C-alpha cells in the first residue's frame, strides 16, 4: 500500500466528501479520486460507496480505517522523533478541548499560546466533540490528549487523568422568577419549569445528570446547548433554570440569580487525559512539559468521588 493513498483514503473517510478531502490534502479532486480508486483496485475491494449525494465506508473501509490511521500516526511520530533529535519539534498536536474550560481557561490558553510561540513548526489541531467522545478518541489514538469535564471514575480506566480545576455547581435561575429557597430545591425547580442543559455528550451534562440522580429528581429539558456560557444566556432570557459551574453563573450577575446546592458532590472538573503513561508524539510530550510550568498546585483537594 502507498502511504499517500492511505492518507487520501483517511481524509475521504473522515470528511465523507471528496471535495473537502481534496482541499484538506491540498490536491485537486481528480488526483485524490484516482489514488483512492487505485488503492481499491490494488486491494481488489471497494472501500467507499459513492453516490451523487453521499460517500460512506463499506465493511472493508471500516476495517482499513483504524489501521490506516495507525500507520500514518506512526510515520508522523517517526518524523517528529527524528526532528526532535535534531533539536526541532515538528508534527501535529491533536488536542480535544471542551467549549468552556471555566477556571482552567487561563492555564489552557496561556499554554497553547506559549507552545505555538516556542514550536511554530507544529500543526495544532483542536476539536470539541464532547467530553465522553473525546476521552474515547484519546483512548483510540485519534487525539493526543484532551481537556474534559469528567472525574476519573467517569473515564476509561486505562487513561492517565489529572484534575486541573474543579468547582461547585450552582443553580442559575432567571431574575424574574422567585427563588425556591436556599439552598436550591431541585424538586421544586423541576416541577416549575423545564431546564436548560448542555448537550448529552458533555462532561457538564454528566455531572448535572449525576446531581439529579442523587437527588432522585426527574426534570424536563427545554434546550440542549454546546457551552455553559450559552446555557447561562438562555437562562437570562427566561427559558428556564440550569445547573452550571459557579464561575459561569456569576459571570452575569445582573442577568441571573444564583443559588447554592445542598449536594457537596455536585461539582464540575476540568481534567487532562492522555494515554498511560504518556502520549507518544514529541509535540504532545512538549505540551505536557510546558503545561506543568504554568500549572499551580490545587488550593483544595478534590471532593470525594463516591456517587460519581
């Protein structure tokens, strides 16, 4: 198999579109299509089913895709390690970062900026597909590391995990609604109105679901959004209450009322996860080293994990 063909195949498999794949690979579409067809001819198998409107993987394509990714990743790592011997870090840094990193945002952003300044030859690729999905992508080798909103026992056991920050969840309530008391009464809030929530695959949603499960309260969900900032905005618009990290709620003191929760385990972490014992790519190892230079010790220990 030709490495270039594998690269083109992976691009098409991930984009499910030949035009976007060609743009991603910086080649004309006809050349990319020819090489993918040649790969199929040489293997005697159809890897992609094409119609005028869609592209999808066949069973053979599904089998080849993770193996092709692994081959390309190994080659990237080899090139990067050779460059590292020469004193230069190259290659790619594949990061997963949730949309709202809360109190960890300054640390994450400062490290990213410093890394880009020190290692300009490294291509940085950032994605946000939700904490749960990104943890699985790290496990599968599709991401080098990820910043997620999950505790250790909510992650695959074979991933290395470190909590950078964690903060309590609070109830954010529209200003024009009477407070249910202090601390917040989840049952009363759920009986009065549907909730504004994060999308189901997010770490924050996982922590909110756990809080309601511990309280044995069932709630209705009015909206599912992609960031905690958006959740608070919709609360301020009067669409319903929400459970969010304290920093997200207090960022808009004139728009929402904030109530503490009686549940001390209702917290939202920002955690860094990577393969154990460490990522393979030199770029990822350099990022971890740089992060450690900016990181400050946690001022308080993490809460007990029982019930998460």
